[in-house]
C-alpha cells in the first residue's frame, strides 16, 4: 500500500481529508502548518476562497487478478490483470464523527422501517430517499468508519429485519472501503445492503418470527424471501441492477449449495459475495426470537471455516481482518473473571487490546479502570492476564448504549475510551 497525493478541485473537498499541498504558496495562506486535516466546513470554505485545486493524501493499492481469455479454436489463456484501488484513510477521530453518524443512522433506520411497512401494504417507496440515506452513511464511513460500527453493536431483537438491513449496509460499505472502492461504488454497495432483505416483508409473521425451529415447509417459505426481494425491486422505479441481483443472490454459496438458484461461484457477483458474508456475520451476532446472539469471535470462526466453500476466500479474509479478533465495543471476559469493554485495539499485537473494566472477578459493578493487556498485567497468582472469551451486548447485564456515547465523546486528554 503506497501513499500518494491526489490533486482534486477544491469543490470536491470533504471534511476529514488530509491536505498536503496547495496550488499557492503556504505563506500566502492562513494555515499555520504545511499539511492538515479538514475538521470543519470553515476550513473547506477558506481553501475554496484561496485555491482552485489542492493535493490530498490517499493510499494506492495494486490488485492483481487472474483473467481467463478464450482464444480461437477453443483455446484458453490466463492473464494477470493489474488494477489500481484507492484506499481511504480514517480522517476524523470517531468521537468527532459520532453526532453525524448517529443522525445518519437513526434517519436510515426509520427509512428502512417505513420501506418494509410500505412493501407489506403493497405500496412503492422512494428510491431517491434510499440513495440519500446511503450517501450519508458512506460519507460518515469515509470520514471514520468506527462511529457507525460502534452504533451497529446496539441491537433490538424486536426490530430485527430493519436494523439488520441497516447494519449489513454499514458493514458492507466498511468492507468496501477497506477494498479501496470508489465513493460511487460504495454507495452502490450500500444500497445493495440496505435493501437486500426487502423480500422478508412478504414473509408471514408467524414464520418470520417463529421462536422455534422451522419445519421443512416453513423453511421453504423463509427461503422465498430472496425471490420476493428480486420481484419487489424489479417492479420499483430507479433500483440499480446490482441491488436486484444482491436481493436475489445473497444466500447463494460458492459450492452451489445456496438458494434460490444454486449458483456456482463464477455466477455470483462480487457485491453478492460481500453481502453474503456481512449478512451471515450480523445474523450470527444478533439476538433473534429463536436464539441468543453469539460473539463476534465465534461468528468470525464460522466465516473462516466456511471460506472457500460458502464464502469467497479473499473477501472473507479481508472481512475478518476488518472486524479484528478483539474488536472495539465488544464485551471481554478476562482469565481472572473480570469483565470489561474493549475500547482500543492494538495494531502491533491484536491479541492485547485495552479493556475498560466494569465488572470485578465476582461479577459485581466496580470502579472503572482501563487495563492495557499489551503492558503484560498479571492476576493475583502472577499469571499474565488475557482475554478468555468475547460476549455480545447485554452479557453480564452490560448495555453498551451509554458506554458508547460516553466513550466516543471523551476528550483527547483521556484517549483510552476513544476508539
């Protein structure tokens, strides 16, 4: 991954970009430092009054893919194709982004709920509203993906389908960002995630919300949501073709065991492969009427075990790396019985993050302290502390809502609680 400078018009500037060079001398500008982040709109307006173009920092990745070319007389030849991808950099601290991310998340959640209700009533919906909501989500993720990803940890089992669509949108866009997709590609991918499960609006509630195991007939009804989704979106004006395909194909599997068409790997589009991974991850880690949520670590284990058969190898590995072994915002149980919330990952040693302790070894509330596992703390017997297991929101009666809002809003002087 090579850092590069990209020249762009000042009209294309966005909050969070790192400006490394101007088209005029620095001494003629009001900016003290040569190189700075754009933290608010006033910085952008200042640059727009001074410059026509500026150079912003990005990272460029060369991706090699193998392409099979068919030659005359049925012969084939394999060719390596190189493509350039720009990788966006986290540009704004998550606590600065939280307010905008919360607004975008809540508005999108209300919209997807309204859309599902409209579909149940046989009505159409406004696709432009979907595009606007997803564009706001993409903008937030490009500024800093952590704020929205923290918000996806708060889950309500009584509103599962709507929240699930939104979380899949956020996770898919986050993965696309790591892949270096363009902003427009991220918007297209986000729309795919946003409406991927729209067909569930046509599934009877007694099946959709059944607390026990499905009968064979009920499972066939549930699987029909993929076909319903395709039909709903085909009849709706302004829906991108990719979104129709993903609604139809997000339960297809590489080995041909998926549904509804039992497609082979080469017949499944990249966006469908992305959404299938994040869809499975969110379903596994969510509380449902018929099951308890499982930890992100367990979900990643399942995705890892099924890569190459159910999930695309490269995309699965990228997603596992994105989420991380011990992701921020998750509840961690330590080997001495203490319980806390992971508040910061350790890029140098991913097995040793910082943990905000909120329960003592007896499971009781305690004075909050931050333990840095990278500092090799020990228990009372002199044994190094480590993470024993991860748990979903609500475990040990710990609700993340308050901690997330508080943790992301703390000042820079107490960075332990800032993701």
